[in-house]
C-alpha cells in the first residue's frame, strides 16, 4: 500500500509501476507467496495480470484509502 500512496519523502508510484516493483522484488526482499496472493487479488480489478482473468471468479474489490481489519 505504501507504494501507491504519497509519502513525505516521495510521490506515489502509478499502480503499474508498483506492480512491476512487487514482481521484481518477489522472492528476494518480499515473500513470493504473499506477492502472488496480492497480485491475484488485484488482477480481476486491473489489466495488470499476466494471465487473462476471463472465466475466473472475481476477487474482492479493494477501496483505495480503506484499511483492512
């Protein structure tokens, strides 16, 4: 979430750039299964998935600025 929100020391990254960073760091600085799960949640709501999401169940809709419990 920090990548796509403004921080005191930098502007927010566009969503496509944030996904690119997550994929690049997956398995090195970031836990690969967690990154894969996040990308699966984002895929139905964006055009960023590498696989076509047609025919799959839609994931939960994420509202920007709301925190999960």
